[in-house]
């Protein structure tokens, strides 16, 4: 009898029991929190830093992407030290490389759009497109259902994004009409590719898939960008400390966001993850106003407020739901 009691004490209790009264978050709740603070907030600095580097030294977007990809390739050292296969098991090579190609296209389109239109607008369009596409893909595939509160948060977030972008589209300048339209098109394509990449990553099941996906992204991006940089854009060799500080900073922050967003999508619904990644829009607009000295009007502030409110609704609903489920499990 004593051995049985000691054995039961040594075993780990279920999550809901260890949390006292179901106060801890479930996997889905933790995924959403990681998406909000680890995926969205660091990514909010990427677009302004890329724009500063471009304005300071005219560094092209593909060169910035190439530098970021080379940083990802450096993860090979960490993986080798842990004894992990660089590209994962052979059975997962096809989805891993498909995820890498789509992700490179998404980031490449995003970085290019940052150079053509305001950073806040580019980020807004990309995140809005990814959220809508994720919700539609989930509904079409029937993989995971959304509650009424989730749809309310998604619609509110989309309304906030529309409030930010609509005045910009209405005020396009004739002299730069084609360039700005191209920027918006690239932002839309980047958002579409982002939603597809998240679904592809969600389908991966082998261990260490985060490191594998990050390393494969770096390899594919380096192989694609290295020959395209001299062909499509004029390379820039600069010693400007501001430029390199921004490039290094955005690559490190983008790597953190990459890990957090992909981790979150394995725990929570992709559409909800994309919605909470809208925190990137608010951070980008703040940096755009205070650092880049680019105007932020009443529509931008109103849209950001709607986005924050929608994020609060989504977060509060999922936290309450997680606690109710935890209490129910504990009751059983």
C-alpha cells in the first residue's frame, strides 16, 4: 500500500490537476499566447527595419532575404550537435521542401512590398490575406471548426485591417500608381503563401520539425536568392553600421517569429493564429510613426483599435473555454 501511494505521488498529474483549478492554459491557449507575443510582436519590427536598411543604403529586398536565409543555414551546427538529420526523415522531404519554397515566396513577396508601399499597409494586407485564406481553407478542408466567438473575432480583425487599407487604396498617386499597386499585389501574394505554408507545416509530424523547417528554408532561400539577386536587383555592398544593424536585427527577430508562429499553428487553429499575428500590424504602425516619421491617420488608429479589440475577444474566449474544459476534466 505504501509503495502504491509513493508510486502515485511520483507520477505526473494531468495538466488540469497540476494547474490547481484548471487555471493553466491548454495546448491551444499556449499556442495562441505564443502567436501573440512571440510571433506577432517581434515580426512587427521586421518591415520597418527592412525599410530603414533600404532607405539608408538602397539595399534590395532579395539581398536582405538572402542574409536571413544564410542565418537559417547556420542552424545546421545546432542540429549536428544534437544528432538530428538536417532535412528530417526521407518520408518527410517532399512536404518539408514544399513548405520551404512556399515560405521563401511569402517572405520574398513581403520584403519586396515593404519597399514599394508603407510598411504598415504592406503588413496589414499580408496579415489580413493570410487570416482570410486560413479560415477559408479550414472551412473547405473541414479540419477544425470555429466557434461563433472565433468568427466574430476574425471578422472584427478583418474589418480593422480594411479600415486601415481602404483609405490608402483610395489615395493612390498617379505618378506611382503601378508601383504601389504592385506593392499591394505582392503583399496579397505573400499573405496567401503564408497561410499555405502554415497549413503545410501543421501537416508535418516528425520530431524536431521546427529546426528542420528553419534549416530547409535557409537552404532553399539561399539557392533561389543567390542567383536572382544580380539578375533582378542591383546588389549593394555597404559598410553602413545602421544598415547592417537593421538587417541583423530583422533577421534575428524574423527567426524568433518563424519559430513561434510555426509552433503556435501546431497547437491552435491556423486562422486564430493568423488573427493573433495581427499584433504585428500594431507594432509596425507604431514604429512607422515614431521611427520612420511616416504619417498615421485616424483610420489607421481606428483600425488598430478594432484589431486590438478583436485580439482581446479571441484571447479571452479561448482562455475561458480552456478553463471550462480543464474544470470539466478535473471534475471527472
